[in-house]
């Protein structure tokens, strides 16, 4: 494997290396958004519309990035987002990501549609693992997934709520996206839902969602899940304050401000433009996380200053995985951590608590 990923100076420079290493169908699956991909692009562009009005002479010789999230102490406020089918990027897939994430002192959120089993991933990680949950029409299969995640040692559940149907990802339709022979959704064997084959007229993932996932979820289903498990439940896919308040009222321990990486409803707002409203609605009653468009340490600073307790990093982790396996993921996380440390110092923040809304202004 080439070591060229080590020459990447920032997260953006990992993507062309990953693209060269990936099969075109896999790259398009990871990179694509819904429809015209406007939200995909805007997730990043929205951070560029914000400016940091830094403070000076703040005695930043000693600084800390430590944080506590749902009772878990983390080395820094960046988690790894749930991303499916990671063995499309590298033979070790989610196991490599879990090892690198644990060594980085933070949380890996494991997708329901993982190509490694939850037991393998928890065993591979030296840090906390949370389990991202899709709800199947077969509620017995869903309950079995929750029980399995608990038994494996997962420390949180992340319920995805922005995908009652799958967004139309035209690159996947064009490629007739499917899992190559030998790759399966390893957590779904018991239910018989592990296969994701080709579809003659659509994305295989779209066909899978249409046939198996439950489009009829309501708020009462969050209450059902809370009764089912003792694990903290976070609700992922929130972009509105009123929905965030409802999530908390129905027992959520946290909300994730997310538009699914621009892969569901195109023209949905960028997540950084939603986080202040969500944080105000939650008002400290639950954790607030954000994903979508995080590419620089300054992006993390802006998200935390506007009310997020932590952020999740998605595609750049996959680019590191494809370019260099576990070492590539480690490099991606180290790049972002160094940038975050520098950005905090230059903003005059000795701790994350000193990242406050007054730091952020919108470009005219």
C-alpha cells in the first residue's frame, strides 16, 4: 500500500488519494449526495460563510480539548460518524476505523449496515462504540439488533430518523450500486437481511430500503425504543428546533443535527445553519451534536461556539481508510486534531467552554 497519504496536509488532500484507490462505484457511493447535490456542497460552503472574531491576550499557554459526553470522558470533541459498508474502502473496513478511533480517544458510531459485526468492532476498539440504528418493519429484528448491540458492549444508540425513504442518489442509480460478492451487512444475518444485491433499474440500497425499512415511524417509536433499552438514545437527523424539543420530550439523551451528509432531502439547510436553533430548543436538557461538512479545525470551533457539544466526522475518515487503512484513518484524525488545537489557541480559548457564540459572525 502506498504511504502517500502521509503527505496529505489536510483532509481535502486525502480525497483524491482515496478516489485513486477505490473502485468507481465505491467512490461514488461514498461521495455522492441526493439529486443535484446542493445540500452536499452547502454543508461545507456554509462554514465558509462564517468568520471567527478571535480574542487576544487570553493566556492560552495551557489548553485542553477534553470533554464529557453522556457521561463518557473523551480526549476531544470529534466522533466518527456512522458510515455503511466500509470494507468497500479497505479489507479491514470498520475494524481499522474502530482501532484508529479508539486510539484517538473518542467514540466510533457503528452503522447498522456495517460489513463487520458489532461484536468484532467493539472488540477492536479501545474506546467507546455507539450503534446507529435503522428501524426495520420487522420489529423483532430491530429489537434483536438493539439487544445485540447492548450485549456486545455498545455504550449508546443513535436512531436515524431522516430516512423514512432513501434519498435518490443518482450516482448510485447510474452505477446500480450493490455489494460485491463476499460483502454483507454482517449485523443482519440472524434476520436474513444481510444481502444487498444489484437491482436492474435502481440502486440496490434503494431497493433494500424500500423492501425492509419502516417508513411509518412516529414519535411514539422513540418512546418504544427508550423502553426497550437502558442505553442512552440519540436522535440523528434533526434540523429544526421544534423537532429537537420533541426528541427530548420523548426521552432522547441527545440529538444529532444532521441532513445525512446531503444524501436525503436535497436543498435541506446546511447543518451549521441549524445548530444554534437546535441548541436553544434543547436548552441543556440533552447533548447536541452536529455532522455534515466538517473539514477543518475551524469548522469544529464554529460548531461548538454555536451550541454543539461535539461533532461527527464522516467522509474524510473514509478517504483516510481507503488511502491507508488504519494508519490513514489515524492520519485523518490527527490532522483535524492539530488544526482544532491551533484554532482554539488562536481564538483565545483555553478550553472548549470558552468557545462561545460571540466568536462567530456571518460574512456580509
